[in-house]
C-alpha cells in the first residue's frame, strides 16, 4: 500500500438511497452484547482432496491464485483437479473467539488465526441484533483487504425479531439488489467518458423514479445540477439522463466488469480465502429507458455485502482493488494476502471519491456525518422487493477518513416496514469506535512511521 495504515478500523451501516431515507430517529438500546459466532446451519463444502503436506498445500494455493488472476469481466475459472482453494478449506461455521483473536479450523486439519478484530466484530453483531431486521450483513475491511468484521444475521419472522441467528453467508452471498450503490459504477463510466464532476445537467424529478421524460431536455426541466450533486443526493433523473446521453451499453457494461460485477450468474469473490459472490449485472443491449434505469440502480444489478466493500475500496485506494484476506496465520506462520489490481485511473477514482464525500457532507447521508470532525466518503442505496417477502434493502458503503482511509465499510439491512435502527446512526457509532481505537494505536507509532499522504477534499 502507498499509505501507512492503522490496523484497528471500523464499519458503517445502511442509510438513504434512491431518495433520501432518513431522519435522525434514535433506536432503542440493545440489552445484549451481540449474537455468538455460530452459524444457523452447516454448509455443504466441496469434497476435499486427501491430506497434503504444508509444502504441497502451499503449492496448490499458489496454483489456484494464479488461476484466479484473470480479468474481472469473466467469472473466475474453476480450480484444476487436486487444487483446493482456501475458501473451501476455512470452516467458517466454527469460528471461535480465543483470547484476543478469532480462530477457525481448516479442513485439512490445520488451524488459522483470522484477521477479524474482536472489538469491531462484536459491535457489528450487536448492531445487527439492534436492527431486528429479517436479513442483514456487515463487512469491515482494511484498505489492504484484511477483513476486520464479517457478520450476518437472519430471523425466521419476515417482520423482523429480537431473536436472530448468526449467518455469515449474508455477508458474502448475493441476496439483494445493488440499488443506488450501482451509481458509483455509472459515475465512474461517466468520468471515463469525459463528464466532469462539476458539469451541469438540467432535469426535473428523479427523487424516486426515472421516466422517459427524464432522458431528454424538456420544458419541465426546472433545475440544473452537477454529476457530483446527482451522486451525493442519489438523484435518479441526473444519473439516468447523463447515462442515456453520454454512455452506450457496452461502455457501462465494461466498467461494471472492471469493477467486479459478473454476468447474470455472478462472479466469485477474488482470491481464495472468502467464499461467496461479488455481484452481477445485466446491462440492456438497447439504448432505452431500461438502460437508464439500470444505470441509476433501479434494476438488473445485484451486489453482496463483501462485493460492496471491494467496490468501495477501489475508490479509497485511488483505483486499486484489494483481494479480501481473512487468514492472518496458519499454524503460527504468517499468511500473505493477494496483491491488489489496478482497476481505475487514479484521477477517475479520486473524482468519484469526492462525490462520495459530498454524500456525507451535504447529500443523502449528511444528517449523520456533516457535523463530524472526520471527513467520511460514502454512498447510500435503497430499493424494495416483495420476494421472498417485503424488504426495503438499505445500503451504506463508505470509507474514513476520506483524506487518508483507514477503514472500508459495507452494510446492508433488509428492513421490514418499520425500522428499529437507522443505518446512518449505526454508521456513526462504528466509525467513532474504529477511529477512537485507531487514535490509541497512533500514539504507539514510532517517529520513523511513513510520512502521511493525506488528500485534500
């Protein structure tokens, strides 16, 4: 990494969306300290090869990582016979807290110490309990890809309940639409096509929908605002109109593939340590209203919570996307993570990151973040579905501090009609906790620490 990193970091939870979903209502305080790390049901893992020596296992992992290093546009190739990716070796159903860290057994008999941070993991689980949401997931990641919290929770009651079951798959599998988080993909494509963050477009409406009349210049256009405003306020008319006028389907599709979205079947998460799926999108071939709605995040795109973290990390890291790392050591031997890949030009990533800062300073997440001393960059997203039952899928992804990121966050709550916890409230609590811990560690740094590369927004 080109930045010096603080290891103990934080997370953010859901807020806002296609329109501002907000208020500053306070959720009731939880009386429990989070659900235990026990999954709801065992997962069926692929059959394993016979036990191998440590050297053979290392060669197999290296071979699989080589297979995984391919363009994000295509799903990752299946491993060759005899190669067992670490994602199938980690028994995530049996994660346990041991003293000041978490451990999990590997299927080959070895034991791994995980990168999870106990303080952040506990708080993430507690917040999901407080939400009482039927479905919820949180991933907290360091900029270099280390997973600091991996939490998921489900209830049997579609209306939500105090009684929930921990299920890590809700953090790694795709179960919800990408909603307005996909606007980050569209904004990247627009910047790449020459649209400036401050370029203005005239529009009308767009708070909750995109219609044919929004796509062309009209006498109804009563306001003119910038692309940055459209992202910050999650305005659908602005993003839909700019995409319709400045992009073609292949361009938007290409950007989505670069950032990690797969075709309809989805793409596996990069690397070998975290089982699950990044997300998928189907860009309409016709240059029409459906294309504009897809660009605005209304349809055709799905995203996992882990995928949201990787997408966000790309902007936090000036265009480089890390590989998620869940294993710190195996049998006491340090385990190195994968190398990041250059996805976007630095200028493009920074332009979109500034739009994300505006989201928290004056846009759809401002009620939680605009008074904070720390500058936060984020994106909200909200979209409802009725299958398998009604859920308002509420997203927040972001990073902080914006000028020198220490934490990547991705949170998704599948809320019923009533919410017991607003996402931006949970976000504030997680960021405050993370940065407080980071401040403690900062005091322990030596004078020879790498000079800061803080960006000015």
